[in-house]
C-alpha cells in the first residue's frame, strides 16, 4: 500500500532524526537541550570568543561537550527497541544524564587528566569504561546494530591479538590500556572523526537545515520545475537538478529523497515513468547530492583531516567529477523519457520556440553578467576598503538582501509543494525566480567565505548560517512592511520561533552523525593501537599479488558491503583508515603516484552509493515508500543508474586531470572538461544500451571504447610508452621551481620506516605558488637536507600532506620522475570523437528510417 506524506516524513524522522520526544514535557526538554547545543556550536565556530575573551575552548574540550550533548539527546529521542512511543522512560533519562556526565567529568578534570597522562586513576578508567559502553548503546539506538557490531569486533581484536591468525597477530593490549587509548587519548573516541563533527560538520548540517526551513528547498524545487518541466521527461530532470541544488546545502541523502521525492516521484509516475524507475531516479539523484560542492556530505569534512589539505582544495578537486556525474544523470533522465515516449508538460501561457530560445539566451547571458559583476564588484570593494572591507561588504550584502525582498514582495509568495494537487501547467521561470533571489544570499556568503576569502570551513559555515537565520527572522516582516500590511510583530515573532525550531531540528539531525563519528573513532583507535593498518597492507598485498585493480575492486566491494549497515560518514572513516593507505602503497609498487585526494574520493563515492545499493539502502527504502514499489527493485535500478558514479571513482585514481590536478592552462582544462563530459555521456549511453535509438551490441562496445578514450586518454599510450623518466634527486630544486603554480611533482623515496620496514614509495607532492623550491615543498610539509650528494627528509610537518602519505624523516629522495615525451592526448580525443560520430550517424539513420534493432 502506498505511504502517505505523513508516513514518509515519519519514516525520515525515525531513520535519521530520532524516534520520539516531539511533544509534551519531554519534547520541551529535548528542544531546550538541542537549542543550547546548536547555540554552543555556533559560538564555538564563531570569532566571538576571541573578540570578547570569554568562552574559548580547545579542540579536546569542544569534543567532550559535543559528545555530551549527543549522548543525552540520543537516549532521550531513541528508544531501546523499535517500538515507537512518545514517552521517555526514567531509565533513558538516567542513561542520558550519565552519558553526558562521563564527558563533563573529563571536561571538569581536563587539566588534572592531562597532568597524569599515561597514569590514569581508577576513576578515570571507570568513567572511561562506562563512557565507551554508553557510546556503543547510544549508537545502536540511533544508527542500528551493524556499526556497533563492527566496533565491538575491533575492540575484541585489541585484547585478543595474540590469538589471531599470524597475518594480523599482535601482542595484545590490557583492558586498562584499551580504555586509556580509546577514551582518555585523542586517538580513539575523541579522535579525528569526532573532531571534524564538532568543528565544522555540525555547523554545515545546521546551515542546511536553516537554509531549507527559510524556504530555499521549495524555491529550488519550483525553480527547477519552471525551467525544466517543459522538457521531455521534465519531472525526472527536475528531480536531478533540484536534488543537485539541494546537495549544495544538505549532506543527507535520505533527507534529500524525502524533501524532493514526495513531489517528484508522483509527478514522474503521472507522466509515464514506472514507479521503480521514478524512485530510482530520485534515489540516485539525491545520494549524489553528497558529492556536490561546496557543501558535501559530512565525510568530506573529515576528509580534510585525513588528506591534510584545505577544504577549498577538496571542493576544487571534487567539483568537475560531481558536475559530470549530474550531467550524465540528466542524460539518463532524457534517455528514459525517449525510451518511454514521455511527452513534455505544458507551460503556462504557451511560448514559441523562438521566444523560448531568446529567453534562455537572454537569461543565461544576463545571469553570467550579473554574477560576474557582483564578483568583481565585491573584489574591488574588498581591495579599496582595506581593513574596513568586512563592514563594507556586510552593508553591500544587506542592501542586496533588502532589494531582493523588495522585489519578492511585489509578487505573490510561492505556494508550498503539494503532491496531492495535480500539476496541469508549469509556472513561468522569471515569475518563480524573482520571488526568492534573496534566499540565495547565504550560498553566496558561504562560497565567498570558503573559496574567495578562504576562511576555515567552520567560520565560513558560521557566517552562512547567521545570514540564513537573519533571513528567517526578517523576510516576512520586511515583506509586510513593503506591502504595507499589518502584523509586523507577529511576523517577527513567527520568524524567531521558526529559527529556533530550525536550530532544534539541526541539532536532532546531528545526533546520529556525532555518535557515528565517535564509534568510528573506536575503530580508528584500534588501528593505531595495534598497527592493524600496516598488517592490512601486507595482507592485501599478498592476497592481490600487488594488482592495483584487484585492490580497488576489493575496496569498492568492502565499502558497499559495510555501507549496508553503516552511515556514509562512519563507512568512509572505517574504509579510508583501513584501505586508503593500502591503495597508495600498492599503487606506488605498481608505478602509480596516486594523489591522496583521489583515493579518499574513491572511497567516498562508493560510500554514498551504499545508500542505494540493496539489500539495505536507506535512500531506496525511502523512495520506495513514496512510490509504493519494491525497495529491492528500486535499489537495483538506482545501482544501475549509479554505474556512472562508480566509473568516475575509478577514473579519479588513474586520471587525476579530472580532479583538475596537472592542468597547465585554461585551454588544457577546457579540453579535459569537454572530453570528460562527452566520455561520461558515452559511458552512460552504453550502460543504458540507448543513445538516439536503442543501441546494437557493436555500438554499445564502441561507446565503451569512446568513453575510455575520452575519460582516460593516457591509458592508450601507457601500453606503448613509459609514463615517467627518472632524473637525479639533485635536480629536485630545478624541477620544483619550473612546475606550474599549484602544480604537482612525482618523486620516489627510499628508506626504513619506524617499524623497521624497508620501503620504496612514489609520492605526488603538492607544490605551492611560484616561489623558491624550499617554500613550495613546505606546502606539502617537507624539508630536505643535503648529505653529500644525497637529499634526505629532515622534517615532516605534523598533520601535513606528506605525513598523510606516510613519509618519515630520514627517508632519502631517490629520484625525481618527470613525464616522458610521447604523443599528445589530442590524438586519442580526436579518434574517440570520430568513433562517437560514426555511432551517432548510424543511429540517426535508423531513427529517421524508423528502424528498431
């Protein structure tokens, strides 16, 4: 039986946001605690503590407070068993208070515990043991048993090391040592994953919640419908574009499915798309929202800590693959419309083809001009204003906001989404656009702070969230004032109430994420305590015979399997910790200097795909609940649509140019972009067995060859030419200084690790702006010293990119690897385009003749 909208929203709440305590006294207590948590996180992310000189917390203290809130709320909103009830038992209140108390104990005795590091007291160990157990139980309630089971297995491995098979055997750890490492150090529960959650994941989730509650979600949906609904397969294309735009602000695939799917899935079904395919389209589009910059999933922020590069660089590297993925999926929606014979929806008022083209041309050019003018105007203001730039830019943004609200107030507000109301005609694009331009300002603020000013991710999200909150509070009173309507005070009070509710909802959204990162910290702590990571490298290297393709396939499979019961963030942490070093190591042995960001994006991509993959894909289940179809069938179809994402994940390993690494000029970047898009579209057509008409077998094979040629042209030359030639290490400075700005340099290190293992390792080093060689190498955290004719690593900066590549002081630079002279990739691009044209010509002829294979 088809679920109602209320059922779907209830499903989403139970799956992600907690299962009870929405009403009554318990609801008020939970709301108050959640509100305080959100306010604390905003305070911690803001510059205010440094301005007023009060309320400053270091990272370790912030993590304790962060987990205290998460533990209390988890026991308050998640029942011990699946039975739904609004009543919160006394035992759950007690467990929540005890859980928060274990963290606050560490906060209160923070200095004392730091002084006795390595010699914990009995109270420290007792509190730590209770804290670990309560974290596991809270995670089980919030996220299900699978992640907890994995964590328990890892904890048992710490203790049972001597009894393990030889390949993963270690000397074991005592219970005291386990508790100390997992609770009292920064290597376990309070390690990097929870740190990322406390530092910037929370404020980004909060930003997405506030931005959506301000009306941006409905605005994006209506905008997509207005501009795309008239196309063939319009509702499916609306689902793709609106989910991509929602992905700019939301890191939750399930929330994305529910928010847009409740409207787009019934609409797709009405136009002739089957229920399974409608659900699969929405699922695949929604889960890919997590790869869409600037706000990607929570795991992307943890990636910053793991890779050792700024978040702005993560966004830059992830941008082109994400755009290609959505363009290809838009193409899938078009192919499905062609195969089904779906007719476009009718636009309000009608319009000629000439008028449509003129409007699109004018609208596109005007948008480019306005965006460019705003960018350069803001840049000029910042340059001229000097130290007063923040105040001047703030006044300018305020003026833009008031102007946007004034424009919106001249027209009726957008109606809310209602899937039960039949859609007989489409809204006009400009009429929709003008009603919500002011809603886009928080995204402008976010992108400006993150990419242009290059603030920290947390601070950028703080300013974006504050701007979204200001819109929530002020937009309705401003509209009433401009329209000369009464009720300014009630409108202002309603805005304040809606903002508080958004802050509460944002905190509830974060409970599962915080606990997942805390539990993932137990797994990471086990790896650092036992040395399991090095054992995994040896074991997988032995199992795979050093075959990097087998290792990548194994990693993809492991990520999908783990993702069946673990959320994306915890899945990423677990697999990246275990497998990313293995891929880099074995890739080095195979002669591949794989950029570290490529490895982590590979794991991240397959982690999000697990939200759609059967048998347990939460996104597929939510979409199936809306469509009334089988979740397994929906998941299988979504996985087929997701093949393009899987292909892009592999391409990032072997062709870093798709991540804009090694791009030497604007023209080089433009050629790579066009070829990559065309190649991914060819791959999509091959997997769909349809381009202009249904493809024949040889055409499908030809399209796969075209895809390989356009996405990975160097692969053809790798068969006949060496990729690199070695030059002496003494020429390092020459090649570093000659490399383009923000370029890369491949080098080979030899040495002995701290564990006594002799290694030879390739590394793709990040280089900073044009400067002296030592300054550019410092961008990766490396310093060298000369010992005769040898160059030896003298220092590796803590937490740097080089440290993440497991380069250690004492390693010797064996050689610098520079690209060999070989034919240009343009020859492969040309051959691929000619073959693509030949296939297209064949299909055009069959289409005109009305012939079907």
